[in-house]
């Protein structure tokens, strides 16, 4: 139940799909260099297979490796997620979260002051408040109380001083502004 001290509340159900989504989001947000490296290796393998005169077996191997690296962009996140899912043994958990004037409070005792939020990320179903690569709060759009996603986004952006990002862009759908944003974030961290 929302009180006057709480600006927003949400309950997140962590099941296998939610865990996979969280790991994929973390990978897309924090592993840009790794994704670029995978894409570079894929392109090199494809160029080697198509434009050089190497034996047919090597061409086929290069084509397979290059194609697999492109179509399985988030494979590392899947491996991590499946490890956590196996440890949980199919159990589902529920986590309640409150956003107060001073920060984000999770029922397990985790408290994140707004100034310590590193990234604000959203997709079609969830909001993610990352303190760092290992610590994040995942809030469902549909479970937000009060049910006002626009006001929620404005409130958190103002308190944290961060802008919201959209997650899950493929390198094939990125544009120049996405690259500029990646470069700006990389410079700010130095």
C-alpha cells in the first residue's frame, strides 16, 4: 500500500523468464565493448570465408562461426541466466520495492540513494534502475503504484540526474545517435 512517504511502489515476480530478461538487459547495457568485439570477430570470419581462397572446410567453419556470433548476440547473458535459474531450482520469488524521497528501498534491505544510480533503462515491460553492473532494481510497468509510468520516469530522472535509455537494440538497428550516446557514457566514466 502506498503511503505519503512513498512516491512509487512495485512488486516484481522473479521467475525463469524474468531472470533471463534481467541478465539480457544487463548484458546489453554494460557489455557494449564485448558485443562490438563479437561483431568484429564475426565480420572477420565472414570476410575470411567469402573473400579469401582458403580450403572449403575452413570457409564453412568461418561461415558457421561468423553467423553464430551474429545471431547469438546475447549468448553470454543466457549462460549466466541459466546458471542462476539452475541454482534456484525453478522457484519463483516476489520482491517489493518502494521509491521514497531519499532513494530506492527493496524489502531485502537494499537501499540505493538516487545519486548512486548509474543507469536508467527501460524496455516494453520493465524499468531497470542500475546502481552498477551487479546491482539493479527491476520494476514492472504494469505493477507500478500509482500506475503512471510517465510520472515515474520523470521523478526518477529528476532525482538521479540520469536520462532513460532503451535496451535491446541490435547493432543492425543502431543509428548514429545511439553511437554518440555510447561514446558519451564511456567518456563520463573516465
